[in-house]
């Protein structure tokens, strides 16, 4: 698993909500922009948020990392196996 982040461990109290968005990639597109804007807004309001990608990075990842939102990409082996 590959993780890019500019922040350290969260200091949120136990039981506080945490959000992880799962999306294919962060290329330019409607869903990708929506997830990016939502994650940045949640982070600005103190909600621990992260993004999990299962295909590739994309240019929107940079703005999330700069905003302190962790971006994680799953290894291909985890999502490419047939069921």
C-alpha cells in the first residue's frame, strides 16, 4: 500500500467521526472533483478524512496532499483478483 500525506497521526478523541472516501482515481472528472472538494472542506472543519484509490493517482491528489489529507493507493493485487 502506498500512502502520501503531509500530516501526522490524528489527535481526535476516541469516538469522533472519521471519513475515508474510496474512489477509482483522482483524474479530472466530476466525481473526483466532488470528492476532492468535500475532503478539503471536512479537513478544514477538523474532521479526519482520507482518500483511498484503487487504480491510479491523478492530478487532484496534489491539492489534497497539500491540504493535509492523506491519500492512499491500494496495491493492484488487492483489487484485481477475480472473486
